[in-house]
């Protein structure tokens, strides 16, 4: 299909902008952002937008966890003749300055959540190692990903209260990915559900005033990652930033006695590098989390990422995170706010994690799903 975007530079193939890569319907571009106050106030903002050119769909979510309540907004639109406008209904993303400033707005809607916030980079963006995976000779995933730490300014309205965000007190992170993305199907309302076994994974980002760290690790045996991408950024006295890439990593996690799901109580992560000392991070998870099923990760209520819901569709709900049925449906995948200390510095970040049945090191959390 020909659109007005085809009058612009930037084609990557001999096809039109309406087609990406080789036409695989799994081709996805995604944005993801989180923001949280550094003083431990129980607030967490999660925002995401997905673009599926070969399905003709763009969808989005925005959510806020306040204490033990999670507010979710979800929307979807058909691309039509305006495929590259990063907006779905009341939610809009604006790249004010690439890898520096992004503006995120959610206008008034039925969820009661609205905001106008700007992500401002605090460290350079880190390109993760390509995630390429085959299964039975077929490409299951071929995905590029970029992670970046930042600070936020603007305002948020939730539960009738207006909160001001300032860079000194609201920190966060963003993620940008594109390529063939493996589908996750863990929706009770749309069986069959995928089953996962014998692995540990974590995708985590942390920052202090002068140090930033990102890590993505997957293991089937503790201490032997089959995928590892990690970076450390250290701000120098002259304002420049030194970067090191991790060559190995290890973890030691104590699990909370949470009767409703997998929850870290505390953890130690260590990143090793070709040169210089390791980076050891002590993690203290806080109670505040956003469960990503609220943003359709794995699907929720019969609706999954990339589904064509017609010209426009939206939904919203509020979850009680102490309710057993809600937590069963929300599963494990979440953005969990953590305090971090390293080399006498303190900071904040986000950790996503999970342990699947059969992973030898951590047996206790395996009674709950890893994703």
C-alpha cells in the first residue's frame, strides 16, 4: 500500500513504508518508558507503543501503579494512510531530540490517568547485543534493542491528584526495539497458553548520579548465560562518560515469601569486564511494581499485541494487586522498582525477572510462572 510517507527519505527495502523487512507479520517496533520518584513514594508510570506495519496496526498502553492499585489504559488503531504517526487515541509520543528528549502525553480519557511528561537522557543510549534465536530451523526472534537511562519533568494526574515531575526527583528508563519479535501467549482468555521451563532471566536498569548500568541475561544453568548484554556508564570529572561492556555476570537472589507470585526480597548482581574491577550492585526491591499484562504483554482478556481491533479501540481497568485472582492473571512479568547501592553510591532502577520450572538454583519461586 502506498502512503504519504513514501514521499520521504528513509526506505530500507524496495517495498513501501507499509511493509517492513520481508513482510513477516511478527515484525514489531516498540517504545517503552518508566518513571518513578527517587524518594520511594509508591508511584510508578509505565508507557508503551507498538508498531506492526505488516499487520496494519499500532497499539499502546499507559499505566500508573499507586501503592497496591494498578491503573491501566490500552488502545489500538489501524494504520490506514498515516502509518508513522506515533499516536493512538489520546496517547502520543514525540521525539523532540533523538536519544536526548522525548515528550509523552496522555489526554483526558476514561481511565482517569493523564500526563504530559518529557524524558531527558542522563546517560548515552546503549545498543544491546542482537537477540537472534532459531527453533527447528525457523527464525523465532531477530531483534535489535536500545536501552537508555533518564530523568523526567512534567505532570501526572491519577486518582484525582496532580503530581509534578522534576528531573532531580523523578528518574527512569526507556527501551526501543525493532525486528522479528517472538510472540508471547499467556492469556487465560485465549488458550492455548505457552509453557516455559528451565531458565532464569533478568532485564534490569539502574542509575546513580555518576553511574548507569543495564543488563539483560538469560540462563539455563546458573553462571552460564546463553544470552548476556550488559553495559556500565561512568561519568568522569570532565563531564565525559566512560562505557564498558560486560563479558560475564552473576547473581545471588533471596526470594520473598509472597503467596501470590514471584517477588525478589534482595539481590546481588555482579558484572565483569575485560579490564578493570567488576561492578557489584546490591538491590533492595520496593513494594511498587507495574505488571506488564496491563500493557498486553502476553495478552489480556483476549487481546494481544498487534491484534487488529478495528479502526480504533480502547479499554481501561484498575487492578487490586493484593487480590489473588488478579495476581494470577497478571503473572510474573513486571517492572519492579529497586534501590541500588554500588561502591558507596546509591540510586534507583527497574528490574524485570523470572524463574521457570526446572532451573536448579532457585526452587522456591517456581510454583509461579516465570512470565
